[in-house]
C-alpha cells in the first residue's frame, strides 16, 4: 500500500481494517484523482495477496473479485490527525 501511494506522490499515514474492509489515511496531492489511486491500491493489493494466500482469500471473493467495486472516501481537512489515526489504529486487523 505504501509503495502504491508513493508512486502517486501520496503518503500512507495509517492503515488498518476489519474483516470485510480496510481504513487508510492517505495524504495526497490535489492533482491525484482519488479514483485512480483507489483503483491502483485495490489492483496491486489483490495481485499480491491472491498468490500468497490463495485458499484463505477464496472464501472472501465476491465472484472472482477480491475487492468490492465501490469505495468510500472522506476528507478530514481541519480534523486533528492524531484523532483520525487513533480511530484507524483501533479498528480490528484485516482478517
């Protein structure tokens, strides 16, 4: 995830998640289209995880897809970063 963000000129500041989703706190420049960044994060992570954990991942696939086609993004401009990082840190680890 960090490498993908770096390729986009972005910084992955926090990463965690739950059984069925992940949370990322990413600082990215305004020139980056969030849809392209998310698409790349999903694509690269799916390509890397599938061969490494094939039997585990199979039970979580939606058809042949590892990730849902949708995503949620929110701006946290003005919110204190330590509060947002704490929220993400307190999520359960990805299964």
